[in-house]
C-alpha cells in the first residue's frame, strides 16, 4: 500500500511538472508570438493578453515575434541560438538570426482596462529563457542591430 502511494505521488509530481512546462510554453506563445501581426494589431493582441494573464490591469510593454514560425523560435533554445549571460548572471539564449518583433507600449498613465497601445516594429535578435525540453518560456529582450 505504501509503495503504491509513493508511486502514485511520483506519477502525479511528474505530470504536474510536464503540465507546468507546457503551460509556460503556451503562455510564451500566447504573449510573444503571432505570425503576421502588424503594428495596428497591438490593441487586439494586448487585449487578449491582458484578459488572459493580467485580469484587472494592463501590461505596460510587450514584445511579439511576428514573422517566422514557432519551430524557428523554438530552435533558438538549441542550435539556432547561443548562450547569452545576463548582467545578473542568468544564462539565457540569444538567437543567431534576427526576427521581426512588434513592441506594443501602453498609452497614457492608467493601467486599468480598457487600455490603448501604440506599436513599433524592428528586426532584432531575441533573448529568451528555455526549459529543460528546449522550449521557450520567457522573452527577456531583443537586441536591435
């Protein structure tokens, strides 16, 4: 009985870890990827993000990778990226190639919905954090060259 309980607990712990990693990756793609997004789409994209993750307030700034595919973005966590050490010592991944990124910035001082955003676009190398499965889970910044 004790062995069965221990085995069930272990399976539950592994399942929760896998679900958590999947959820982190899904959150990354929801917040930071939209193929074909244009600057004029910032209000719509940020409305979705704010509603999904920030309930009663609006995120100030968010970067969205608008070209490419998730496969090319995911590859930054492997062969299409290189280790990049942040000033605080964290080691993240920096893309070898540039991506088109739309940066949505909240207009005005209020962080309560409804919020409006302005957008700008640029080509940049992205810096991301990756999980053990080599999937992106956090967009840190972009380097405009």
